């Protein structure tokens, strides 16, 4: 049987030859082991350098909320307390307010159309038209305004400006109102705001001037919802006669809430209560306002 030694020889050569002589890719198990990354390479030497380098890659730090502008339109903040006090360059905002007011035992239904535009990231110009429907129908005043974002930081913002109400009825006083709306963050949810309507000046009829300390507090419940409340702490009358008025004479309380379902839209409501303390009579004035504002 001459084939026996030949078969033994073939078997012997198979056992002693390298895997590449039989299969260029080697054994299947060997392939899997070669392709499968070792779990302990990162901690050891001998070819584990690349894996170790991958394991040491720094994790990207998550960016926190941006409190300081300028903001692009698509980055304009949802949260009221994060927004700059003036609109960014090229952004416009139109608004509609509807209100009910009871003043001196008389009911009024009013409306206010507003428009503001960011001329630059720091300069905002705007106008509003006051209308009334009850007890009569007509227009009360056109108010022109402008503000400059003088300071913008994470904690504090200030935007001084001027308002010029133009009366559309006979006998409407000629006024200028200088103000400097400011906002100061106490926490990531709680903030103070003050400086609105700070220096009203009446030019006609007669001259009058006062310095009003107005301010309040706001609370950002979440990205969409914010609450606020404010009051007039006191008013220092400079002309025509010097004097001081405050809550001991007239108590003014305002409160409201705002909902922002999308970045471009605000929907809110506001309740205003003022009480004049008198020796005999106690007068209570109420006003309820709802508003919608859309940015584009």
C-alpha cells in the first residue's frame, strides 16, 4: 500500500505548516480575535496606544444658557429673563393688547397696537397707538419711543430711553417720559426689574416733573412660563410744588403671567389694582389686560 506513507506525509505537512499556507486569512477564530478590540488594551502596553488615546479623549463641555447678546433671530431666548432689553438688529415685534378698566365708577374697554424694531443690536425704536371702545369709540394717543442698550451682561442689563405720547384728543397734555428699564438676576429663575417710567415731565398745560421709583420681581417657572409683580414705591414730585407721594396715599399693585409657546410668540395677562386712601371714601381702580406679541 504505497499511498499510506504519502498520506502521512501530507498530514504531517499540514500540521507543521503556518496557517497562511493553507488559508491566506488564517483561522476564523483567529480573525475574530484579531478584529475584536481587547478590553484591557487601554491600560496596558504593546500596541494599546491608539486605544488608550481614544479612551483619553476629553468630553465636550455642555454650553450653558446664553444670557448676553447679541442674539441672532434663531437664537432669541425663550426665557424672558434671558432676553436683551432691546430687540436684536433686524428683528421686529408687533403686539395687540386688549384691556378692561374701571375708573371712578366708570367702565372702559381699550386696546393698544404696538410695534418695535431693532435698528441695531443696541438701538430699538417703536410706537404704540391707544384706542378705546367703551363708553365711546376713538383714539387716545400715539406714543413714540426709543431705547438704547447701554449695558448687557449676565447679571445686569440697562436700556435708557425716552417716550413721547402725542395726544389725539383736545386737552391731552404734552409729555416726555425718560426712563431706564433695568434687570438684575438674583438666581437662574428670580430677577428684579426697575426704572420704567422713571422721570415723567409734563410740558403743557403747565409744567410738572417727578421722579418715580417703580420696580418689581419676576420668576421664570420654566422655559415657557414667567410670572411678575411690581409696584410704585414712591414718587418724588419736583414741580410745580415739591412733595412726596407713596403707598400711604396711593397703593399701586400689578401682577401677571406670560406664556411663550414658540420662540416668536408671547401670550400674557396683567391685573392692575390701585387704591387711593381718602379720609371718607376709598376708591378702587381695576384694569385687566391681555396681550399677544409676535416677533419676525
